[in-house]
């Protein structure tokens, strides 16, 4: 399972660094053991501090691309480069990953769930506690530190998942349809919180979604992918000054971008049965 | 909620009432028909024997309980340990699992006499209890270790967790409800294994556990003592199950569905 080929590629991060890139994919393909061709060839460059959305229908390989960047799977061919910080902070980790489900450990409370990445990196208790408190405060979870996951709502669980991803202070945040299962009101609030986080912390965010509206609202750039196998369909820059808020969500600009992105999405599912 | 409380009371009172009725009917039948105690003793006679023979029976109860406990401990350690080994190495699992199944499906009553030939008696009895008890622990633990959330496993990989960390912080906690379920079954089975071995050993002429008392009393037509020993065995089984269920509830009550109230 250790897939050494991919690891050696991702470790040589200097090339991506020199161009100011956080992530760089070149000619990446992924064919699963079942013979299903899930991705590629696929190219993607993400600058440091950029917020990019990968948008596409189900099965277009956007989650696969994310898992390849995270190193959870190895590409069948091509190179995946991820920049690493020059100086490793103790207990730091350059990538934070947020799954579609909160993916919390049900047997322990919020604080211990957030502690997990630090515990795995053997960070001593005192500095770990300080960072956990900071991450919890950042996500508005301070009062819920002792709650168990089952006692929390879906939105709160997702906040815990985000706090856990942020506790290692990663440079790159990979998010795999994190808010897809939430109701719209909760999703709007988490969208705003995520944007505020991104403005303050200037992390690189790669955000997988199948919502046109979410992708336009959040990102600086929307990458539209086509289906089976997943390829780059179109790229649309969302040139709207920060900070974005409710005015943007209801503006004509926003509607215009949504129309453009929707139109770009049409070829990706045209001619697909049952789409 | 007066309704649910009343329902709970009824659920406790009903079986107690049935027990009382059954005992009364039994006593009545024995007295009315003048059945001699060596055919069928009444409940009062059984109870009197329980008190009168308490010095002998309590000793036997202790012996059987110790055997059960040792067999249960061996089953728990063996089952969990083997499951952990299987989880770390597929090769080991493929090589050994069929034999675990064979050990399970071969009736222990048939194996016990053989074990008594080759092993010292006390060891043979414990081995019998172990054979019966370890399989549910093994198969439940294996199921639990394989039921880990895939995304959580991915997360552990992302953060570079070692095998030991993955085992201690992810696999074992995730498997805990399954392990406890296996232990609950193994508790009762260990008692059965101990009894079976004692009976096999007893007929070979040695031993002093409760099952041996039952066999011995049978030869001597001391039927009241048979019933008294049986009563103690039953009570021992209930207590073992109750203790394990309580442990399971206390360990899981904060997080696992099985231990949560319905209204949650």
C-alpha cells in the first residue's frame, strides 16, 4: 500500500517551489485496479495562497485528483509535485485534508479528535494543547471541546474536521466536497467562515465541489472537469475583489459568473446517459 | 414518562411472577402426588439441600468459577491476540484460520476425553473452556478490525501514522464494540466448556467442580443435590453474562449506538 513511486515524486518539491507553485500536476493519469480509468491525462498548477475549485459531475475524477495530491493514492503515470516548507515545524504537516464526511473518531471527544495529527507526530502535550485551543477557537468550537461527535450537528462536526485539518498549520488545504451533505443555511455560514479563514491565513486551498454556486462564491479560479476519464474542461477566473460577502452572493456579477461556469460544465455531461 | 416506567416495572414483574407460579406449581405437584425426592424433589427440598450442602457446593462452585475464569481469560487473550496477528499478516491468517474453524466445529465433548489423556487434568479443563470460548472472540475481533472507516484509515496514512499508532489509536478503539460482543458470548461458553470438561474428567474418577457434583449425585440418586448444583450453575452463568454486559455498557455508553438510549 505504500506506493513508493508517488512518494518520491511528491518529495522533490523544489521545482514547484521556484515557480511559486504549491501544487503542480503534469500528465497525471489514474487507472484503478478494476480497470476503470478515473483521471487524465490531467494538468493542474495551483499558486501558493490560491483558492481553486475543482468542479465537475460525479465520477469526473476530481476526488481522485485530490487524493493523488494528498499522496493517499499513487498516480498510474505522470508527476505530482507538492511544495514542502523549507523549515519543518515540529508536528507541522504541509497538507490538511477534509473529507466529505466529517470522519471523526466517535469514541473520543472533540478535543482528542483535533489532537490526532499532533499525537501521531509525537508533539509534546503543552505545545499541542495550545495549538488545539487555537484551532478550536478559530472554528468557534471552544465550548464544545468535551462533546462527543454524536452530540454535535452535521455543521459542527464539519467544523471539528476543519479544526483538525488546521491544527498542523498546513500550507495546503485539500477539501473533498466538505459541505455537500449540509443544509444550505449551514453551508452558507461555513462558506463565509472558510473565506474568512483563507483571507486571514492565506493558505492554498483546493476545493472539490459539484456545486456551481459554491465554486463561484469561494474561489479565485474554477477548474471545470469533464467525465470519464477526468480531464481539464475549462478554467474560469473569478475576478472579484475581496472580501466577498452576502452582497456578492446576490449580485449580477455573481449570477453572470455562475452562468459562465454552468455553460462550461455542459460539455462535461453532454451525451452521458442518465446524467 | 410514567408510561415507560410502568412498562419497565411490568417487564421485571412478569418474569418474576412466572417464576413464582412455576415454583408453586412444582411444589404443589410434588406434594399432592407424594412424589419421593429421589424421583423429583420439590423446590423446598432443593432449597434445603442447597443450605445443608453449602460447604460442599460452595467449594465446587468456586472450583468451577476459577476454571471458567481461567478459560475465559485464555479465550479473550488468545482470541484477541490471534485476531491482531491475523490483521497484521494475511499469510498467517490464510494459514491458520481454517484450523480455528475446525477447532470450533468439532464438538468439545468429543475432544475432552482425549485432552484428559494427554494433559494434566486442571490444564485439560482450562483448554476445553478455551476451545469453546476463543472462536467468538477471534471472529468478532477480526470483524471489528476490518470495519475501520476507510477515510479515517486514509487520514492516519496522510499523517504518517506508524503501524502501532494505527493499531492503538484507530483499529482497537474501532473494534472495541465487536470485541466486547465476542467476550459476552465467550463468557457463557467458557462456563459450558468448563462443565463439559469436568463431566468428562469426573467420569474418569477425579475432580470437584459443580459439574462433577452433578454427575456424582446422579450416581448416588441424590437428586435434590443435582438440582441444587444445577441452580448454582445457572446463577453463575447469569452473573457472568450480567457482569460482561454491564462492562460493555459502561465502556461504550458515551459513544456507541448499541449503548445509547432510543430517544437519542
